[in-house]
């Protein structure tokens, strides 16, 4: 399964990659993507992932910027 996991900061993406190591199977691809705070989200690329049967998940901080990104 192909997965894209969105988080706010680069350190969040690196931390998630380490913590998620046990969840990743030998098949498929996991991408840990930072929006760099309140940066842009590659919506069209994410739609392509979803159309191909992949998973997109978001994990943002529980503050104003995180709520806006979610």
C-alpha cells in the first residue's frame, strides 16, 4: 500500500518515520511529508495517490495553524 503522511514540520516528519517503522510492510511506499508550518499542500499529487488506492493521512498540531492546515 502506498501512503502519504502529512505533518507540519520537518522534525515531525522525521520523528514519524522512525516511530512508524514497525507499521511499514515490505511492500508499498510510505512518504512522510512536511507542510513546513502553514505551507502549501500538494493537493493534486495527493488526489493521484487516493485515486490509485493509496492512503493520505494528516497529523497537525492542536493550535490555530494546525486547525487551518487540517
